[in-house]
């Protein structure tokens, strides 16, 4: 369990995230550099044909990425117009149905934003009031910044709280009712990553704090509020705030990827303190009800869960969004916005260790789509994002561009070559050492020995040894959850590489010392050849 004191050193957080951050930055650079659509679809495409294309696309991507199961729903105007299940909900199990629950991940943030806006409209929350009005104990390291931070800053992800500090609570499985407050109080010694209101930075902690504000303003636990004021009015009967309840009602088994192969983990716990930022559970049919309300100015059937102005404010692009310094569209309140050709796309995805979700609205076309997936991995996240985005692009009557992340599964599998190469390096070194002991005259000269034989092989070994930064330190729990295969790889191969650096160097120097005392001399050999 991650202790609150882990928040006390931002330096350690950055160190722990650095290795994964490089890979993620390259991924987002690739995303930003490539178009997300190829061309408009042919004119006259019927809705039925569009659904068939989307179904075929999803099935193709499932086969490519080895996705166990997917639940898909499409809405138009105020109706569900298409639903489909693919694959299996659990090992040797049934096809996911529209009522099969999945963990949503960060699509939960839009529910929390909706709850806040409901309380704004009844006068219990002021968007521009300081967070401390509702959470008087709230502090970060900078006391002035603590007082400046508002509810709107949290909603727009412009509070200055870092991406990394929002990852840490995901590995804290404290199930006590005060887990979220305890984790938030631990921010008291955390420096902000930038001044309040100056820039976007996606952080789960923003929405965990909003969940606590919902509780303070409503006088109800967050879970109870969402159940009574969102799930119930939208007739979301297969949506839950605890894994235990969802499991009693057919929760799809989650899978984690191990080197691009999905492995079932049906009993992975959920971090209660992170419920408002990413741990709600729902089905594709229920999420379709939710999208209908979002498309219809807050109305589902005869129920109005938010005013048209409130929905518009949630969807309004309020700030330029970036991830790892790369532009990724704009952000409102729990929703991203991008342009697909001339069509606006309002969307959000969700990632937990064993589930992925994607929902998107096409407001001008009055369409929406949701995909729920029962597998995930941090390095597979962008490949899965392409599946959701591709379905939305097809729904908008455009053709998705070819996959930009097709190599990710291959790269993950290719990591298994590293221990093989490590073993080959050990055998090769032992071979040469034995040869030099038997034939000292064949050893390289001093310059080549130090430059090529000793120092050059240190580079790949040191690179592998640095992978030990991934599963250790403040973010260790996060990486063990979201990248279990790479974490084990880092521990085993990284430790082996670190040990081999010292053992190999010592063996070479010891062999050279013995060889230098041998009666056979290089000079004698060359002299005999000259003679």
C-alpha cells in the first residue's frame, strides 16, 4: 500500500516516472504527427452499412490486438440504434451482452463533472469558489496556490496538480470510507507542477478532489450521490460503484496483457479513493442512456439530469490540452474535443489495469458511440484508443487512417529477446575469457580491451539496468498494476544486467592479470613469426 509520505518528494516521483515517460512521449509524438482519418466515406452510405463497417472494424482490431471481449453501443438522437457484443466476457464464457458491466476507468470523470454541475445548478457549488470553501483542510506545498485553486481549475485540469501525483493513489487499495480524504490530505507537501490556472495537466487527483467536494456540498457519500442522481434517473440499472456488487451481476472478467497476450485477472481490487476519477462500473446499454442525455441537452426520456446550459458548459473546449508536452485537442469538464475533418468529436477514454473504455459524441450529427473492453495495459493503451477513435470516425462517415500503433504488440513481445541476448552475452564472455586464459597471446591490446571489450558492452547492460527505475520508488505500485510484465522484466533482467556489469568487468580484469603473468608473451609470438 502506498503511504502518504510518498507525496513528500516530487523529485522521487519524477525519477520513478522518467523511464516510462520517455516511451509515452514518443507515443504521443507519433499520435500528434499522424492524421486520424484517411478520407470521407462514399456518399450515400446507409446507417446499416455504417454499423456493419464498424462491427467489421472492431472485430478486425480485436483479432489484431488479441482483445478478449468488447461491448459496443451506438445512439442517434434519443435512441439506441445498434448494439453488439464481441468475443467473451470471461474465459470460456459468454459473449458480452448490452447489460454486462465493465469498469469504466477515466470516462468516470464526466460523471463526476456532471455531479458537480448538478450541484452548481441548485446553488450548492460555485465553480469559481476556492476548493478550500468546501474542503477547508486542503493544502499543497504553496499556501498561496492552495487558496487560489478553484473548483473550475479542478474540472478543467488546470490546477497545477501533476500527472504523476494522480497515479500514486491507483495502487492504494485502502477500502475505508476516508481513503480519498487521506490521500488528498497527503498533498500538503507536494509542489505544483505549474502555477494555478496557467496550463493544462491531466491528473486523476483533480477529480478525486471533486468527488470530495460533491460529498461536502451534497452531504452524501459520492457513491450514493451518483447512484441516486445519475444512475437512477438515467435508468442505468447495470451500473455500480463497487466491484462486489457488479460481480454479483455479471461483471466481465478483466484481463491484463503480458507481453501482448491477455491473461485473466478476475479479482483485481479497485482503489476506493480513486472512485471519482476512474472506478465507476457500467454496461454498454447504460452508457448509451448516458450518451443520449449528453446529446439531448441533459434529457433522457422524461428526466432532465442537467440544464442545456450546464451540458454545454461541460462540453465547451475551455483549455488547450497536452500530454507529455504534445497537443491532444482541447479539454472541457471531463470531456476532450477534437475536429475530424469538419466534424466536432467530443470524447473521453478510460484506462484501468484490466479494462479500457471509450465514449464519443458527434454533436452535429447527433450520434454517439461507446466501446467497453475487458483488457488493458499501459503500453497498449494508445493501440486500444485507436479502436475507439476508429469506430467514432466510421460513425462520422469518414475512413480511419491505417494504424499508427500496430508495432506496439510486436515491441512488447520483442522484449522477451532481451533475456536470451543476455544469456548469449554471458556465454560469449565466458568463451572469450577461457580462450584468453589458454592463449594469452590472442587477447586484445590495452586500448581495444578497455574501449571495445570492457566499456562498450556496458552501454546495453546499463540501459537494461536502468529499467529498474520503472517498478521502484513512489510510482512502483502504479507500474506493477498497469505494466506487470514490464515490471517483472525490469526486476529480473535489470538486476541481472546490473550484477553482470560488475561480475563481467571483474572476470575480465582477473583474466588479464593471470594472462599477463603467463610465460607465453605476445612479443615472443610475433618475434618467432618475424624470424
